[in-house]
C-alpha cells in the first residue's frame, strides 16, 4: 500500500470519527434507496426527503449534476471513485465534501452504489490538499481505486450487497457471503462479536466507528491481517431501519507500524535491565521472538562478556576467526532444536559465510529468500548448519552486526521458518533499531565489567592475602563483592601484628563503589598500617585517620568548587593483648562488633559509635573489655546486616543467631554467617573478620619492677639471663644482655630522677622474644647515626642492629621501649 492510499484511508477514518459517515445507498439509476442519520446531519435532508429521488439533485453545480446523471446512465462496470464537490445543504448554503463512491455486487447482478461523504472542513490539510488522493474538479470524474470494503446487510443482517474489495480484505468469497449473516459465512467468536455490534447499531441507530478485527484468512496463513470496520444504520423513506452498512479499511500496515513503535518502546524497558552482557543478549532474543522472527541468536565476541576491549572489526585475525559466545537464544519451538550451540557455549563461525562478511563490513546481511540449494557456502563450509536449515525449513534470513562506539561486539541472526512471509526492508530496519539499542546496553555492560574487574582486582590485591593473628588470635575472613549492578565497594579488613604479642584488628568501608572506592580503600589501609606501627591507641589512631581522609578529600576537590571536597568512610579498630586478655577498641560510624563467648553467647558491646571518617565532627572514644580465652570477636561491614526494606536490627539478630554455634571451627562459623545473607547478590560489599582469642601462659611472660638507679643495669642483665636459660634460649643470652643494658641505661639516664619511680622489665616468649623496658618519662628516644668522634648516641643504634624490630609506645605512666628477636637465628 503506497503512501497516498494510506493518506486517503486515514482521511476516511478521520471523517468517520468526526461526523460518523454520511452514507447513501443508490440503485443502478442513481436513485437514493438508503440514507443514514449522519447524511441527514451533513446536508440537512431527512431520509423521507431524499429516498426515492436522484442523488444528483444534491449536487450544487449544474455541470456536476449533468455529469453525474450521464455517469449513472452509462457506467455499468464495477469500480470506485473519489473526488471533491459542492453539495447543496437544505438551508441553501454550499458544503465542500469529499465523496468516495463504491460499486456493489448483489444476488440479482444489478448494480448498486454506495456513496460515502465527509465534510472537508473536518479533515486535516494533508487529506484535502491533493497529496492524499486525486482531486476532482467535478464529482466522480476520475477513478482512484481506494481499497475500502463495503457490505450492505438487511434488517436481518443478511448480506445483500458487497464490493469486491471486501472479499480481498477479509477472505470471504462472494458466493459464501451473499444471503448469509456474517456468523453463517465465517463462524467463530470474532464474527459473533461483530454481529452483536451490528445488531446494536441496527436497534439504536448510533454508529460504531473503527472496530479492529482479524481477517478470516485460511489457517495456514500465519501472518495476521487487520481490518478496521465502522457500522452505520441505513434508513428508508419512512425512517425505518433498512439495514446496516459496514465500511472496512485495511489497517494491517498501520497496526504493524504501531506494533513496531510499541516494541521499540518496550525495548527501552526490557533490554539492558542489568549490567550483565549475557542477560542483555538473551533479552534481545526474547523480545524479537515471535514478533519479528521465529528463531533468533545473539553471538558476542568472546572478549565482550569478560569486559575486554572488542576489535574494531571482528574479521579474521591472522587467518583465525575470533571466538564467539552464544549470549542469546530464542525460538518458537521449545528447547530451540534449530540451534547448533547452546547458550553460553562457544560458537563456530565459518570463514566464508554471511556472518564473516557482516563482521568485516559492519553492514547487515539481508536475504529475504534464503538460498539453501546445494553447492552454497552452507554445504562447503558448514554442513551441520545446512542440515538444520533444511530440516526446519528456514527460508528468510537477516544477520545484523552488533556495534557500538565504533566497535563490533558480535552479530544477531534473525530467521523465519513457520511464518511463510519473507523478511521485508521494514523488518530489517526494525531489527537494526533493536540491535542498536541492545548494542548500547551491551557496551555499557562490557565497560562496566571491565571497570568492575579492574576494581575487584585492585581491591583483592590491596586486601591481605595471608593474614595471621600470631600468638594472639586465630583468624578467618570472608569478602563478597557487591552484585554486578552496584559494583565493587570500598570494604577492607586487616590483621596487623603489634609489639608485645598484641594484634590489631581492622574493618573499614569507604562510601561509594567502583575503582575510585577501591583506590581510596588502599590509601586508608596504608594509612592505618602506618599509624598502627606507631602503636597509637585506637581512639587516637581514628582521630589521625579522620584527618587523613579530610586531606585526601581536599586534594581531590575541584578548586573552583570546594564543596566537592567530600569523602567518607567508616572504620572499627581493635587491639587485643594476649598477655592481659584485654581488647581495646574504638569505631568511627561503623557497626559495633559482635563478641561470642566460649559458650556461644553473643553480645554487641555498647561502644561509642563516633562519626564517620572525613567529617571531623566529634572525638573518638575507646573502650577496653576483658575477654575469656576462646572468645570470638566478629568485625563486619554493614553489607552483612543491612538489606532493603529491612531494619538493621533484623540483620544483626540474624548474624547473632548464625554466630551462636559454640565448638564450630572458625572457618565453618565464618561461612555459616555469610550464608545467612538474604540474597547471593548483595547490594553492598560484605566483609566479615572473625578472631578467636588466645592467651599467653604465665610461663611465657616474666616481668620485674626495678628501682630507678644506675646499679640496676647489672641486675636486669642477670634476671634476663636466668629467664632465657629457663626457656632454653641460651643462644640469645648475649644479644639480650646487650639490649637490656642499653634500654635500662637509657631509662635511668633519661628518667625524671624521682627516687620513688621504678623501671619495668618484661620478657615475652611467643613467636619471637620480646624485651620491653618501661619508665615514667614521656620522652621517646631517637635513632641516631653518630660519627666516629661522637661519644654518645650509639645505644639505640645497637639495639636496632641486634633486634629484628624495635619501637616505642606510650604506657599508662610514661613510655615503653621494646625490641624483638627471632627465636631461631637467621641463617
């Protein structure tokens, strides 16, 4: 159907909707034998005034009346005409109308004519300026062959007159239709509905406009054929119901256009619902079957699901076709028997085929009539595919490249089998539109997959790989990145060995997702390590970390917009001492830890929450708890306990229930807690760190309080020598004596000189030998590198050279200097 014909039909429908239809039924001589109420509203004459008179008397121009009379006398061949003319209104004024005249066939083979008139004032300009139909200077001068179907039915709804177009449109032969009701000519629920509407129009006189229905075509024709019918009552000279006039137009193409627009609109909601390239490929296939094709496959380059860069042109590389993966597969048949490759499996692409030509050129391959004759590329290069094509009677093919931003991601293949109509150019345009939409979604998903892989790799690289709690705790942990939609977050955890067999336990969470959050996490983890090495108490460490976050945010802020200087993170920092079994902890806006006693009781200690890092709002506070040996300390991020539409208390209760399993191995307990998540694809990263406390026996620790006097140095050496002998560490006696001498001498020399003050000496044997000397002075020694002529400054340097590690930290009443030695000499 060409555009001018479509415009003419649209004009008819528009006229019907505006004023109903002014319809007159004429006999072979042009005499009016039937009249509608809409005709009376258009020209002012009632049925009693025009029925039985010549229709020519209604024409305003004399020459038009003469031509109309001559036409009615001479024309006997069936046909249809359209044109514009002036009609005289009953009140004397002239009306510009568009006429549509159709010849009708009846049982007596005598000609009948139906005239449909619409007021040109009610039509849009494009319907009256000559672009839609051929204008006539006088009525009925030029034929237009408009495809408008007309059926006249009597008061019993039996077909009495019909034009040829109606038979072509709805598929009911003339001999099957004449003298019968519609339900008799084509039985079925659809015709019953239409007949009920006709009966309603016959009784009420109110027309029914543009009722769409399917043509009554043979069952072997799968493609739907849509018609739009309007029903009008015809009255005789006495105003009684003479019958019903049905006017039908073919709206198949307009319906298809609406459906195409609808499916394009649906593509925006059904394609690209996730950032998963495999799911997006399947969404494209599902959307197009069976609306567009009977069988659809979506094959992506192997690099796309992995988030790698696609090739600019996916042609043969070094004589080898790039590997493909089947991402989408849909068919009108269950289990898709037409497919050689299952979804998710590698796909073989023949080196000589329409697929490779599409990959090379980036242009679609359109084959309305698929050539399956022997000797084609199918037989030579892909006989298995040829067998499938012939077995399932595939007859029409479209291969559309999937490309976005200059890169070809793969191909989408559309095939028709059961639908006997071949693909048309409009089908190819629609397929390309849908594939373009999917390509953008696929490319976004591919880029996201690449970024997520990079962020995940960065995060896993930055997280500890072999965390150990030494002599203080046994540890187990789990890290689950967020689902593909939300992306990798900034969670981190750490287990940091400290002096004196202590250990620091850290869990933190940077606000946000993606590679930036992972990079920020790495910066904060490094900062925590640096501050932990300075042996700061938890509250002071968080205060310093808060300052660091503020500095990082200011460094990354836009100089023109200081308000962008925002960065936030939460953190929980705890220090456990296996000698005293005390745990000191502080948190910055982080969920509280869970403590599981050896009997399985779970508590969440009342720990001041603090503000998130980066806000600089309130000071942080530490709390110290004594934990029985064998207790489990659980540190976690909010992803483990928070869920949509659920209060956080529900998540914490769920976690407490999962942790209340005494005797369960630590790894199994960790898995059990993570398995309680309501979904396997959490919205946020999930991190859980479990630490089961241990304690050092009294035989592993020896401590003494010595007077603050120079003579105490030799006594300190003797005490250390005796203890090392008891522990069987005679090979460390000499180095330990030197370390003790230097540290105690340093305490005596730089002490406050108070005769009541004491110097503490403690030896701890765990994974290393730790020597600690404490005093009441708050001045910390500095490592110096003296010149050969200097008399002082060699003590701490000597301690550094004799020990594996050394350092200082604050003590409750002063400072403490410590040095560690390996129990087994380093080769």
